[in-house]
C-alpha cells in the first residue's frame, strides 16, 4: 500500500508546483494524526512556509473533547480551518492542493473542504 501511495504522489507531483504567491498545500496523514503544510517550490531547497497538525498547540486549544483527534474527520476539519487561518495571516489566498498520493476521500477531503470554507481558493 505504501508503495502505491508513493507512486501516486510522484505522478501528482509532476504536475503540481507551488510558488510564493500560490504555495502548495501538502497533506500527510498517519493513523493517529494529520498534517497540512504550505510549501514554496520555487526556491531550492523547497521552503516550508507554515505547518499545522493535530499535534500543534493551536489544535489542542480548539479541541476540548477527547473524541476529536487527528485520526478522525472532525479533527481533519479543524486542521483545515487552522491552515486557512494561518494562510490568511500570511496574506495567502490561493493555493495548489497536493493530496500526497492519498485518495480524495475521508480525512483528506474533510481537510480540503474545511480549508476552502476558511477562505483558501484551490
């Protein structure tokens, strides 16, 4: 399964490039957590502009309920809202979505849709 995801990710990454005006919103998910990063591919090496995850302090401040964590859809929605909020603070409105080789369902879809609700344009 991991090899198939890597192949899908390479196939997607051939077509996607992030710039400083329109960075790449990259998603990584594990069984317990989910991570979202804004990356500028125009510099060498690639520059990570900002990152939010289900381990970050902002996420833990928003969530008081133990049933919401990075391994479920509600946690992914919160991470999507947080990355949109951070992007607005950095005056970033448009991004290129990189699903990281994952299928566009479940937590990845929830993160993408909530970041759109937060104000990001794909």
